[in-house]
């Protein structure tokens, strides 16, 4: 009875995790297709996690349903590696996204972001000109700034902006362009701004900061997903160990009583 119950439970949990992997993969594909910045900080890990969960859930379901001991063993080994990998990704993501968040602009709904606020690891990813040009092309291609081209100063007072719009589509709010103000010490981004729709503030540090803020917010979302998946996988892993042990016992030609097998050969390995 215990053997049948544990295998039914692991079958159900693996079927559940298999179904969960489908929206994870779908979310990764959707984010890849709809990304404003074409950054792969989030999409690739999401797709990889979804595919691995799908594969190991399928292997675990087959192993537990048909009582295939070797399939369950492979499933448990890969499951353990996935748990460790997800734990590392979650901790690393929490560390590199602990900085940033921007500052509020008085009288405005949106926030502005500074490149130096973010972790060195994230900043280094955008310092490569070739990589940044690719991201800049994606931002321009997404036409995320088009809606702001016809805005009046009053529109900036009553509307919120995304981090990319705040950093890439306009100069910093503190900039002053009067002839007397141009000689003052201002944010370097003020001099990088150009009202040409193909230029705008795409070369500004504030634009890079807007991209990093988008990544930071996305990583916070994926961290929550990782924690949920980790809890699920750890529960399935422990129940899978029970199912694997019971499957090996059922296939054994020797009696087993309360953990004491008098006839069991020494070379036989049990989980």
C-alpha cells in the first residue's frame, strides 16, 4: 500500500510540474518576442529552466508510473542538479539586483535612474559598444519613444513613464538649455541629448540605467518564480526518493522488513 501510494503521489506531482513548465516556457518565448531591449538576462534562463523542468518531470512521471528504477534515478540526479542551479541563480540574481530603483522627480509621476547606482556586474554587461548598439537598435525598433514625440511639457507632468522611456526618450529633468544655463555644470547626459528621433538620449548613461532598471525589475519577478519552483522541486525530490526506494524494493528478490534485510547482498545499493 505504501509503495503504491508513494508512486501515485510522485506521478501526480510530476504531472503537475510538467504542466507548470508549459507556461514557464511560454513566458520565456513571449518575453523574447516582445522584449523592448532584446536583452537576454532573463529570457534564456527562463527558457532553460522551463525545458529542464519539462524533461525531468516527464522522466519522473514515466519512471514512477511504470516503476522503472533507472529512470527514477536519472530523474533524481538531474532534479538535484536543477535545485542547486536554481538556488545559485536566485541568490546571484538577488545580489546583482539589490541596487538601483531610481529616484523620484518632484512634481512628476515617473522616476529617473542613474547608471552608477547599479551593480558593477550589470554595468559591465552594457559597457561593450557592440552590445549596447544592439540593445539601442532594439529600443529604437520597438518604437517605445514614438508616443512621447508629440508630448507637451504638461503631458510629462501628468503621465508616468517606463524606465526605458524615462532614460532614453528624454533628457534628464534637471537639464537647462537656456544660453546662460549651457555654461553651467550639468549632468553629462544633458549634452548627449538630441531631439532627432533617431538619436534622442540613446547614448546617455540614463538610457543604460533605464535598461538596467528594466532588467532589475524582471529579475525580481523571476526570483519569485524561482522560489516557487524551488519549493515544488524540493518537495517532489524528497517524494521521488521514496518512490525510487520503494521501486527498488519491489523489484528485489529478497524480503524486506522494517529496514532490515537479512538476505540482501552487500553489493546491492539502495537509496
